[in-house]
């Protein structure tokens, strides 16, 4: 049994699929608290599996999880499966990693265990309120406590299954050209790395039912150099610190827009430098002109290391360098999002920064790109893609002002963790 909101992974299948539910109209939250910072120690884990990180930090709950008979049985059976498959020298990567998926029966037992912990208040109302205040599971916030935790666990287990399936079983990610596994699954080096990793995990002292699977997922990302979710974190203390320290000096009434979003562009055309495309430079010219005419007090440059495959250059970072070097714009006016790998998440992550950094939510944002890029953003196919991949449309009231500029408002649903995009969840 599983909740249907995010879909359910079936034994022998590849990846769970979120239900197509448009929650764009949800633009406020009774629970989200921007004054409550996310607890980030291990960015890749915490951004993908915030619930598990919170569980690991709660000593009373840890003790209850370790003592629960059903959860102990799940842990024991999981270790036995992993030990058996790694002991067989003929096992391939897919077989070894496939043994880490929780079975349907185990998922049922996990739900039952969490139900007990919620009803006995071991998984306390206060902790649930903390999870709701984080915004990480915002699409579930109106559920009662039992259904909320069931839905949160489903989000987590979908994310675990996604990493196992993509980086251990060869399932396609959102973008196979940029987000795929770095090795072929029959590569002897990869087989050996995965075998050693699982052996180390099964011999470790970690005994929580989910920890072997969690650690395997994190190690699969690490082996494949897919730590993008954690790069540049914490942004608020690094690339974005100067802009954030200046927010209190901004008189928002002086501006028609809260920020200017510059959509990134990869260097994949003839004549592009290896780190920065000519189209990206043109977008910065347009954005700088809007900034210098007083449209908004901030620019937000969005784009990750997408193309070519495994490039070390992040669009947002390289574009920020170019902007500061060639325009009379102070660093205090520049925010970056070096994690967005798709146009869908350019807009999603912009909404996230607006809500988490406490920027005005009732002011429009201005997005800048090329005319052809904006044709796509305003197309029905882009809206359909957002609903399919995110479950909502991350632009509220989009309005095309001219060929290169679109005005829109942020959407609070963007705070919700996306379990199917581990490089930028």
C-alpha cells in the first residue's frame, strides 16, 4: 500500500512518477516560517531527504525507531539481501543496487510503524510542525499528522528509488544528456566500486532501517561525481552573502519589481567559449540595462553545470563573473542560483529564494532571456512539462512585456522537495 499523491514504485519497475496535480493556485501557507532556517549539515542529503536528516538528529525518536520490531526486521532483511547479492561474484551493478529497494511488504510495515509513532506522539506534533514550517513538504501541509508523515515518507522513498534506479539500474533521469550515470553499468571499475560500497555499508554501525539505503544513494551520487545539489552551499553564507546582507537597505517601494531573473544558457553553440555562451552575454546586457534603469534592486542569475556533460562550469557563476567585470553593478545587487538544470527549475528556484530570503512576494519579478526562450516559456508545452515534472506551474500570472521579458509572481509551492531530481531537488 502507498499514498497516491506521488505515485508508487512497484517491485521490478524503474521509477515512481508524481501525479499530475497543478497546485499553482496555492500561493500562501499557514505553516511555512521563513524565520526558521533549514538545518543543513550535509547539503546533498539534507536537500534531498530533509525528513531523514531531522529523524537522525532527534535522539528520542532515534531510540524508538531502533527499538521498533517491524523496523528492526526490515533492517535485518535488507542487510541479508545486500550481503547475499554482494557475496555472489557474478552479481552486476543492477542486481546489487536492486536489492536495496524496499519491498511492497516492507513499505506497508514502514507506514504502519510511522502510524504508531505519530499516534503515540513519539513522532511528536512539535516535530511535525517543524517539518511543515520548513516548507520542504509544503504540498502535504494541510493533511492530518498521520497522512502527512505517510506522504513525507513516500516523497523520501520515491527519491531513494530514483537514485537507485538512475545511478544503479540505468533508468533515464529527467535529462539523460546531462544528468545520467557516469559509467556503463557493466564497467568492471563501477561494479567493484558498488560492491565495495555496499560491503562497507552493511558492516557499518548504522542500524536505522533506512540508513543502508540512504548511504548507498549518497555514495552512488558521489561515485558518479553527482554532488551538484551540495555545491556552493550554503549559498546564503557564500555566493549570496553580500546581496543578503544588503537587503535591509532596500526601499522596495522605489521599484516596480522585486528582482530580475536572468535565465542561464549553456555554451553549446559555435563560437561559444568553454565556460560562457554568447547568448548568456546578451541576456546579461538586457538584464543590466533593466537594472540600471531602476526596474528592480536585485538580479538573480540562474543556471547549473548542464552542458557539456559533467562540465565544471556553472552558468550562474560564470555569468555573475562576467556581469561584475563588465557592468557597473555591485555584487550586493546580485544573487545566484547555480543549481537549476532546466527552465522549469529556473523559475522554481527563483520562487524558493524569494520566500526563503524574505523578499516581497506581492511584487512581480522580471525574467530575461532570448525571444525564442521566452516563446517556449509562454507555450502550452512548457506549462504541461511543469505540471508533469513538478506537479505545479512555477509562475503565477505570467505576462509577456516584450520579446525578451516576462513578468511573473512567485509560487510558494516551489518550496516542496522534488524527489525525482536529486541533482537539484
